[in-house]
C-alpha cells in the first residue's frame, strides 16, 4: 500500500494571521486590498479587452470551427471572471459565469445561440459604466442576464 501525503501550503494571508504577534483578519484583509489596488486599472483593461472579444464573436461557418470558437468564448469569459473577482465586481463575474454556463449547455440538438455573447458583452459594458452605488440599476442588469440565461437553459432542456 502506498500513501501519498501532501502538505497544504499556507497563503500569505494565513501566515500573517497565524504568526505570533500576527495581525487581525480585518487588518490583513485591508492590507491585501491595498496591495491589489495598483492592479485594478490593469484588470479593468483586461476586462474591456475580453468584452471586445465577446462582442466581436460570430457564429462559425463550419461545424469543425464550433468547438474552437466556443473554447475562445469560454476562455474570454473566464478571463473576465479572473480579472473582476478580486475587485468586488460580482455582477461582472455573474454575467461572465452565465455565459460559461450557456457554453457548457451546448449540444448538437440545441446549439449555442451566437447572439448571446454580444448581449452579455453589452451587459458587461453597462455594468462597468455604472457607479458602485447604483444598486438598483446593477440589479436590473443582473436580472436581465439571469432571465437570458434561464430562458436559454430552459430551451436547451426542453
């Protein structure tokens, strides 16, 4: 019998909190947020770049191009999630994750609707343009994305 053990690595945040004379969780999180702030502009630029990829997506002309085209869309949506996640852009992550769900639901019987990436790109653009305190407006955009995802997934399930 062979046993393989793996020692879990502690994150920098865990080391700071658990170290003797360590700092409070609140302070550690504040410090982590401050460390991320210089990366915000770079992340927003990446989100905008990936939104442009989604907006420019067109239906493939041959069946052999469908898989690679869906993969490119999926990678763009994931890049948006990766760039938005650390900066409290949950609505942006939600919309991008919804697109991933629709791509995952693609089947030969119910093919992917190639109009969706442009709609999601438009929603993402609106979300990026809204101020953080525009809660009602953000909710309306998120509800619209949720309705689109639900409609497409229920059509696919039918």
